[in-house]
């Protein structure tokens, strides 16, 4: 278990508070901030992009990003913006549906 990565789910009533929680997690030595989307939750990719301005080492992850409200390529573009803002390259992985509608 020496290679265990520790992460926490971060969410709050506003983007400002969520970013403050991400900063606090990083100061506490947490390695990954996780978030989900859906309902009235804030967009995790936009929140993560904003959090890059005030963090140095914490990584970001999402468990679920529904593709029905956005095209998968638009989601990849948003993920690339987060990666660019981090100034610390990370692999971007996506799972596309088994079908593609032309």
C-alpha cells in the first residue's frame, strides 16, 4: 500500500468555496480532488481549471461526466484547457460510446 494515492470528493455551495476546499486539501497533503457533475452541481472541469491558479501539485479527477448534454469532443477540449492551465501535462483519457452518430 505504499503507492496508495489519496483523494477526496470536493463540493460546496459555490465555486469559490469548492476551490477553497481544493486548496485546503492540497495543504493537507491530499493528492487528488474528485468531483462529479449532474443536477445543479457545478461543472467540475471549469471548477478545476479555476483551481489551477491557486494550487501547485494536487491532481483532479471526475467519476462521471454525462455526455448527453455536450458532445464528447467538447468535453475533451475542456479537459485540455484544464491540463494547459495546470502547466503540468497529464494524460487525458476519455471513453467514447460504442456508437457515433454522424
